[in-house]
């Protein structure tokens, strides 16, 4: 059983070597396809990271009337913490709010002068709410329209971040669709190239294959070297792709980190953690494509 | 050994390859099949190696009805029938040894066994000294002998030779025919398809004559009559 198996490997490697230029061109096309797919994966990851980064900064502030008691504010806080959608609620006292207001408007002389004239703190306490899912903010704020609380609440803010998230989602979505389209084009090109390569290899070996069939080689023995050759193409192409992607990711990471305001993106870590999912599945997918192309070419041109 | 019963082969749309052919070739026979071009000789060969299926009738080889043989069983059949064609079909980049052993290689034979069998068949065809040569370094007759050697590696019970001397001069032709007779003496059934008059007449063996896909003559000690 091992003898035929090693023979098949020997024939496959012979085929590969004897058509070396054709093999290299095929591998190049497969590498281009896989690199495109990986660029798509990277863009998808970066898009998601961007969204998560903005989402993590999102919070909603609820401003209370200056005359709302601390007890009332804490009641609202307790109520909010009881909601499953709420991750955290941070209490800012009226004094802290005033201090923050002074800091953020320190350059504005008019506002500072107005504050000096006022005898009392014009600001009330505030609650800063963080949700597990930004999509829940609307619901959370709607619950505060409860008559029990509405009389204490002066204002709520959320809309600015919502717009940013929608824009990022939109850009990411467009990039994804473009990437998928581009990858699909490359996959089709790869399939056609592999089909043509195998067709040429089959044609080149038609005499040999004819003799093989004449002397009693099984169809499996005739087909297997070509199928194995397709898998060899996939293996080499995946290896080269890994050799391109990892250095590119290492090189790009500092620039990406700068782009994200020094937030560590972890692109290389992402590839490390998902190595099997990303590269093994690409190898398997590419091998399957090659096997199907090869099988079709053999059926068509050899009646094997 | 070989039995055809009312075999017809019609190529679409309505070209007749063979028409209602019945014949019986016993084990150990040496039979020449003669006829002009297009009379069905090659069709007969193709039916015997299951490259074509009969449109009607039965083809039985060694008790095995191959008329509707499954594609997966064809390799097994072909290991039992040695085939020699006119246009040699040797691989130019392989040595004589590699060409002959190729028939064993593709059937999964271990290397050790190949190294025993190949010299044996090369001795039968008288080329044991030229195993390391390439086909281009041999004469036409020698190349054909290599093909015969390759067809013998599986020790087939039947050897089908389709115009084996078609590209050869008279001296090489005689060498090949003598070799086929020698193989026949070992007990192998030989079916020689030819339109070489001198060969057929010198053999004094059974001659089956085909004309328009039909057997018109079948003589035990026949002559070439067309």
C-alpha cells in the first residue's frame, strides 16, 4: 500500500519539476489570491477594532437639576445598574462637575468671569452610563423618561458618538464589500489559471498517461499525481503568503497604532491567535479549489 | 481464451466498425487478422482491451464477459492482455529499463520485484545488454522489442499486436515476427493484426480475414487473400 503512495508522490513531484515555470506562475497567482484575502481579513479586523475603540469611548451622560438631591440621583443610579444592558454608571457630584467645567473652559474668560459672579454652583450632579452594547443606549435613555425620574433630569446626551459609529460602520461595510468582490475576482482567476495549468500538464503528459492506461494503471493512479500537484501548489502558496503577511503586519503595526491614537491594535497577535483558522482554512480552501479544477481538467481531457 | 458472439460495433451516426462477428480463439493459438484499412481490425483490438464497448453481442476473454465491463475493472483486464502498437509508444526521456519497468511502476510493484522481472523479459526479447540505453539509441526493430518486453511484464495470457511491423523494414519485421512466435511457443495466445502479406503467408497459421466489418474468411492454415 505504501509503494503506490510513494510512487504517486514521486510522479507528482516529477510533474511539478518538469513544468517548473508553469508551476511557479500558478503558485504566483495563488499567492496573489491569498494575499488579497488576507488584506480583506486585515481590513475587517482593523474596521472592527476602530468600531470597538470608538464604542469603548461612548458613554451617555445624564445631567440632573441643581436642586436634585443626592439621594434622588443615587436612586436613579441604582435603577440603571439594575438594567442588564448597563455595564457601569459613574456618579459625578455637582462639585466635581463644576471643577471639570472650569478645567474644560479655562481659556474662556467670559465663562470663567460668569462663574465667579455666580454665588451658587449652577451645575447639578451627573451620571455617566456605559452600556455593554452601544445599540442599547436609546433604550436605556428611554427608561429614564419614567415619571419617577424625569422631574430630576435636566438633560441627556448621546447623539454625537452615534453618528461616528454609523460612519465607521458604513466605511467598514464598503471596504468589506469591495474586498470580498476583489477576492472573488482573484479566486476566479486562480481557478482558471489552475485549470489551465493542469490542462497543459495533462496535455504534456498525454503520451505517458496513455501508456499508463494501456498497461493497466488504475484511474486513481493516473489522477492522483495531478491532484497531489494541486495540493503542493496550495501548500507552497500558503507558505509564501504567510512569509509575506507576517513581516507586513510587523512593519505596519506601529503605523496602525499611531493611526489609532496609540491604542495597541495587536494585528500580529490577531494572526497568531487565529493562525489555524486563517491559514489552515485558506490552505484547505485553496486545495479544494485545485482538486476540483484538476478533476474537471482530467475528466475533460483524458476521460479518466 | 477469446470468444466473440454476434458482436457488432456501430460508431455514431451509422459507421459500421464490426458487424455480427463471431469467433473463437483457443488458448495458445496464433491468429492473424488481416484486412484492408477500415475493415474493423483496430475496432476488434479496441474491443478486446475494452477501449470500446460492443454495440451488440458479447466479448468474452478467459471466461470473463467484458461487454459491459465497469470502468474500474478495465485496469485489471489490461494487465492480463499485452498490447503492442505500430507507433511504439516508448517514453523518450526514460531508459529502456525504465520504459519496461514503467508498466510495473504504475501498478504499484515494489522496486525489488521490478529489478527481477525486467531483466527476465529483456532476455526474452534479446535486449538484456541495452537496458541503459534510450529509445533514440535503438533501431526501429529494437524499439518494438522493448515495447513487446513491456507488454510481457505482467505475464499476460494474451498478446495483441496491432500492426507491430508497420514502421519496420523486412529484416526488423522478421525479428519481430520470430519473437512473437517464440512468445507463442511459451503458451501465450497471440493475435496479430496486420496487412503484411509476406508475414501472414510465411506464418502458416490461422488467418481471419475482415471485410467491411464482417469475417469473410477463417482458415486454420490460411494465406493472405484480399
